C-alpha cells in the first residue's frame, strides 16, 4: 500500500479499499449460494423428472467434461449412466453443471 499512498490521492485509495471489501463480500455470498444450491439439488421435482427419464439417452456436463449415455438409475446423491461404450458411470449430483436429453 506504500506506493499507492504516493501515487493515488486519499479519496481514490478509500474507494479502492471499499471496492476490495465489496468484492470480498461478494465472493463470500457466491460461496454461500453455491453451497445452498448444492444442498438443494436435485430438488424432489427434478429428481422425479430424472427418474421418469430412466432408459433415455442424456448428456451430463461436469465442469469442462461432457458425459453421454443412457440413464440407468437415479439414486439419493448420484446418477448412474451407461456410457456410449457400455461402461457404467456414477456421477455425484454435486458435480453436475447441466443435464440435457
């Protein structure tokens, strides 16, 4: 912060500190919201819809990875697919970014 005292006027330094504090608060709020979403996914309605889709071909996105296969079962905390090569794949709900049919 020493060089900032020389280069920036006091109001600008205050504004930077305020923005840094707001950014930290936003990061905390995002972490909290992600934890809430993870705890609530899948909600009962989504789980019912997934259960109705057993036997259907689907695409599951996990971060950058894409897994395609046939939905075999919907368990309490994971999906089981049979991938296009016929191998079983277990996917925890908390890792899933998106699902499409």
